[in-house]
C-alpha cells in the first residue's frame, strides 16, 4: 500500500485551534469601525470591539494587524452612537495646502529671526570703543556730503560697496581692531591728520608686519579711512598727493576694497602709467605705482590676504583698456626717442588748439618738450602726444644715414683696390 492510499485524520488539537481562529476573525470583522491612519498613508477605519464605545487597544490592534503597531502610535478616537467621524476632515488637496501654508509661515518666521540676528550682529560690530571713536566732518543735512569749512564747497561721499568688515579678511580685521596703534589713532579726527600720519608712518604696503600677525600701520590707517567714508575730493587728493608715494598707494587700496567696481576705473586710469617707485614690502623689489595698480586689478591675491573679487565683465573691460594704454605708451616712448633738440615739428598750441610749426628747444623732466612756435615766437611746454614729427625730418635723417653708409663702403673699396695694386707690383719685381 502506498503512502497516498493511507487515509488522513486531522489532529484534534490543531482542528480546535483553527476553529478558534475562524471564530475570532468572524467576530473581528463584525465589530464597528474607528479611524486609523497608517504612517504615510490615507485615512481608513479599523474595527472596534463589540459592546464597547471605544476602539481596540493598541496591543489588540497590534496583535491583529502587525503593521499597525509598527507604523502608528497608540491613539484614542471618540465614538458617538456607533459611528466615528474621521480625524482628518477635508480633501487631500486641502490638507496639502494647509501643510504648505504652515511650512511657508515657518520659513517666513525663520527668515525674520535670521534678519533680526544679522541686524543685531551688525549693530554690535559697528560699535567702536569710546577710546577708538572717530569724529567725522559735518554732514550737510539732506545730502550725504561733507562741507569744506574754509571754502564751503560740498563734496559727496563715495558709496561703499562692502560688508561689515569692509571686505577685509576676518582675521586681519580682528587684529586691526585689537591693535594698540589702531586704538591710538583715535587722536586723529580729521582727514588731513590721517594723511600726515600716512606720510610719517607708512613705509610699505603689506597687511601684516613681516614675520608677525600684527597689522601694519598701512592697514590700520586704511581701516580708519574706511570708517571716515571719504568724499570724492578727499580720495582724489589721496591719489594725487605729491609728498610720498605711499599716500597714493593707500588711496589705491581704498578704491580696491570698498569703492563700487563700476566706479573703480575712474580712479585707477590716471595711475596706470605712473612711474613713481616705492617699496611694496620691506626688503622687497621696488615697483612703480602703475605696476601696483595693474596687479591689484588683475589678481585677488595680495601678500598674506585676499582682495574682494571684481565682477568678471568689469575686470575684463579694465584689462582691455590697460592693454590699449600700454600700446599707446609704447608708441609715445618710441616717438619721444625720435624727437631731438633743434628738430622742426608741428605742435598743438594749447590756447587755440591749433597746430603750428615749431622748433624743439629742450626736453623737460616730466617727459615733455619745451618748444618755440617759429611763426609767432611763443614758447610752450608740450606733451609728446601733441607733437607731430614732420616727414622731411625723417627723410633727411634717412639720407644722412645712407650717405654715411656709402662713404664707409667707398673707403673700404679704395683700400682693397690699393692693396691689390701693391700685390701686383711685388709680383713683377719677383719676375725680374
């Protein structure tokens, strides 16, 4: 007899357990419903034990619906007359709109708190110790400008485009504010006094004293100028000051750090070809103010610190203009080398802005030429770009050079012919 032919008799204990489970399930499905929202799902109902007005306990629901205990914390739903109202009223779209509104309100509140914190931090950073306070010139009411106490002329302040640290490196700024020298500058309350201090104290333009983390006098005074908010006239005086090259250098740094990039070129253009030399760093190689200006335009790295970035389009325009100026300067240098004393030229007479024939008398120290207009006898110091070399000067010079070349060739030719004649005479003497 095979195994399949043996009749199967269920185990009484297993049969009784199955019957009990069926009865329990039937009773469970006949119970009233209470609201249940699984985690991350939509609302549906779970049964409530018969004969009671409250839903099943969390343990009962977890026993019959294992996923419920894992997803939803225990909660109580009020039952009324055997019918329970869902806990979430309204459509899904309404609930989502309410959630978005809640998040937007939270974001707006966070933004307001951040702005309030930033304003408080800015106010705290702007507070200067009483010992370091600076007295600025009077501001004309209704106009952000400074009135000259002598002439009464009003010069507007330059708009500063910078952060609370004046675009300085945070470490450098903290060191400046903690510097004893910077605190002592409270005694200097006017622009003129600060310019005199630059003349007396500043000998190089690095941000730190060499081999230390102490700020240099150059940058301490520069920070004071930031706080004063210079006018256009004051910055122009700084850039064109003749007493020391370090005074214009400080002015160039002022422009590079806080002046609006759209206005930078107006201050830089007159310094590009400035050949005045100075010490950028102690013991370093001297450089001209023009080289220094080009470097701070083209590079953000400045010794041990970083300069603020210039917008790419503005920086590119300035670099192209610098290239044109360099080409023009090269052409003027070449023209200057061709102009000689006694040369006949055409020059611009500045009084009526007309060209007249003139004669070069001498060269001046600033690179111009003193000349006399031959027709009227007026003398004038004239810039190279306002002098035109007459063509006959170049033609006569070329003829002179050719004449000298021919004379040299002629002497060399006669010398060779004479040498060959003497050789022939010696040969005849030997034949005899």
